[in-house]
């Protein structure tokens, strides 16, 4: 977990579900400064929802979002910037 928290952007065991279906399950991701990242997937795979979680537009049902070593699950959209 320490390496994940040190990343510029990190997701740890993130789950997101709607009332109808599970959208994200156990997503782990670490993006370091200077890295390029591409998010690819089929329609309905959860790409937009993952980005919404990172931006704070959606709150994960489980797991943590870290930006610059700070847990931001409950942080405002503005403070994530």
C-alpha cells in the first residue's frame, strides 16, 4: 500500500455499483509522475465511471482514491485539482 500512496494518482481496491449492476470491481491503479496512461475498453466497461470516481463526481462503494499521497474519497472536486 505504501507504493500506491506514493504515486501521483492511485486507486486501491475501488468498487462502484449502481442499483442495477456492478460497474467497477477491485480496481487497482497507480500512475507515477511523467507516465502516460491510456484507458481502453469496450462500451459499458466502466471507463467513464472510473474517470468520474477519480474526479470526485462519483464516490466509490469501497476502496480509496489517492492524489499526491492524500486520500481524497471525501474531498471536494475543487480540492482534487
